[in-house]
C-alpha cells in the first residue's frame, strides 16, 4: 500500500509537443512512470507518415508506450487498470476521459491546460488569448471530472504575453512552465493523493473553441492591428494566409508569420504594397517581418523583397483555403 509522502506511480497521457517537456520532467523525477499513453508512432496525415513526439520522448527514457486512437476503449482501460497506478497525468487536447478510465487510478486523473482556468476552456487557449489581446496567461493543473476543463484547480502558474510574441513562441514557453506547475501539483498530492483542489469560479469562465479555416484568412480591408494579431495567433497551428500578386501577374500563396501595425495612413487601396514596402490596410499599414512560403520555408520580409523583387504597387489579396 502506498504511504502518503512517497513517490507516486503515474501513467502519463500526451498528444502533442506541448506534452513533451512535462513528460521529460516526470521521467527524470523520483516518481515512477509506469506507461505513456500516446498516439501510435506512425500515422498517415495528409499522405505523410510521422512519429508522435510524445511516443518518441517516452522511448528515449525506456518507458512503455500504449498507443491509442480512442482513450476510452475497454482494451486500453483494462491495460491501464492492470498497472495499479496512483495517478493519471493528462496533457491531451480534445479527448474526454470516461469514468471507468478515471477510476482505474487510486487518485484519479489530473490535467494540464495552457490557460488560467476557468478562462479559455477548450482546445485553442493560446490562440484565443492572443486574438483577444490578453496581457497574461498561464498553465493550470486541475482535477479531471465529468465535464471537460471544469474540475477543481490544484496549481496555476502565470506569465505575461509580450506584445510581439507569436503562438509558436508562447506555446513553447507554456510547455516549459507546465513543468513547474506539475511539480507543484505532485508535491501537494504526495501529501494527500485525494486533495480536492479549489473549485473554479464559473462567473469567470470563457471558451476557447478550435480555430476555423476562416480565422486564418487575411483581409487587408480590416484594421492593421487586427491583421497583425491574427498573424501572431495562428502560426503554425493554422497560419494567416494571403496571396502575393506582382505587376507581371505572377502569384504566390503565403502565410504571414510575424507583422506589426503602422498607423500612418496609406494613400493606396488596402492590400497594395506602399512606397515604404509595407502593405496598406483599412486604417494604416502592415509591416511584414516574416513569411512562410508555399514550400514551408520561413524567410525574412527583406529577403523575400530581394528575391521576388517586390516593388510599390504589387498586391496582397484574400485567398480561399
């Protein structure tokens, strides 16, 4: 029988690169990781075979990997139950855990979420926080119950969002902040495996729905700050898509990775490249800093200008995915 204050026997659930640093931290801790539940290593996505990063990390530490397509299958639940673990640690987006799966653990399951719950419950908390102009965000470790993202809070860690930080950078930082958050939660649970946590304040709750394709389609007849924020919030999870058109009629679909708003009033129609090699918008100009090309290379705007011989009068236009 496990005594309070001792190291715990844990099964870790992870689904993308956000889950990797916390797994690495746990694998190097005094806790025993009995298994890692991750997507099967080879999965066809857009015709490309890839290896799941969580499974790769588990294998680096010599940890058993249980592959899943659905977390709540009787077969997986039975495999987990046989491990007789104290706790399930879950960093999986978009999957609810059934009662039988949660009951397979003596101390239930705790989740890691990239927001300050109850704000931004849902699958896209980082993007929605940037899109809404939030000045701070963080990581929450909470108890998983019947409703997604609603369980009592064990630990939170806050961080500020710099005005020029893009989704990719914030995602990377929060994944590392999650290591400290999970450390704090496990210290609590070492003393009391059934510690209930603090109920979330429902009056503060907000939702972070998954981004739609339309969330990444740029229209230059919108304000410059809104366009710059869209670019920050969507790359590379979706990407802010536009079409570059030069005066020769040559076109190229591009994603704007990073840009900032300039509020000097442009004297040309929205979408037009100005004399300063910015792009006119509804209320000013967009100064592009980085682009992702159609071959997925990320380049600086100055290099794109030189390579494509961009000149005033060229255009950026909306494009349908």
